[in-house]
C-alpha cells in the first residue's frame, strides 16, 4: 500500500520512492506526494526521474493520479527510445508541478471558509464542490442568493483571509470523531463505512475553530495564503440549491 505523504506535509515538492508495481502505463510507488483526484480536488502532475534498464537517466511525466485499491500514477515519456515506465524496484525522484498544487491548496482552503460561512450565516449546507487551478465552484442547499448576499459573503471571506487563521489537520478514530464532533460540520456520515480513521481539518483557534471538517485534501497553513477571494456569480441548480462561483486573486 502506498504511503500517502501528502497527508502529513503538503508542502513537500520533491521526494524519493521505489516503484512497487507496473501496470501498463501506470506505476504504483511505495510512497507518494502526488495527490490523486478526489474530494473535488484534481490530481497533481509532475515528473518522475530515474535510471532506465540501460543505466541511462530517464524522465517520465506524471499526467494522471488516481486512488483505487492504492495510488496509480499514469506516465508518458518524450523519449521514443525510453521505456514507457521505470521498472519495478527502481528508485525514482518525484517532482510536483508546484504552481498547480499550491493553487489547489489555496482553493481548497477557501472552499472550507466558504462552506463554514454559508452554514453559519445562511444555514446552508455544502452539497458539492469542484476546484481547479484558476477557479472553483461550490453547491449549497439554499433557495437563492441576492446580490447583497454575494457582497456580504465576499466581504466576510476576505476578512477571514486577512485574519491569518491557522489551518491544522490530524487523524482521529472514527468512533471518537462521531461522538465528539458536530456532524453538520464534519459530515463524517458521508464517508464509506470502511473508513475507520478520519482526517480532520480545522481552521481557526484550537479551542473554538471556525471550521472542522473531515477532509483528505491539501491545504495552506494559514488563511492569508489564500489571497483575495472574488465571488464571480451564482447559478440556480434546482429549487433549493445554489452554485457559487469564485476565483482567487
């Protein structure tokens, strides 16, 4: 099983690992910093470098990362003479496309702020979200936001950003989490029953966090890293659901 190093420290940009398994154009590593698609956050991209079978240094581009029974990295190479993947047992160096990853970290943390504020101010629970490197949207259970609402939401979010609130994450036994934490905020009930350890992400003071949510995504360390949040519009997604679109400046 691949060690998911991005869960402990999402700021690591370069790492070493060993190829455990090869399946076509995909490899399984014993450890990875590449985030697989999930939770509304896209996969990372980057490179693996290592020696080919002939001892020559090779570079493989990581174009897709998916988590199933373990984490699979899809690779392509520009060298027609190179092997399509490194061989099993090969030691490789992974390098993330950091600009893309960091954008995802900023957007994912901003989404948490938005979800927390909508729940507090509008009693609107998040029903879905999708983020990219240059924009994001969030779906929420609410009838219809007015222009005044959008202005208020944007102003409050940017106030929270400027407050440089700390962001923390830790593992917690699921039974303990279900007993101690607010289910409306953590949304643990949405997780598969097979998950017995829950990763909790908190924003704000440890004794009174603004947000506390079960999440396996990557996040920045403080809210001021997010940058300015701009609500770019709203869409009606049903009789009782709204979509808010936003970008970071």
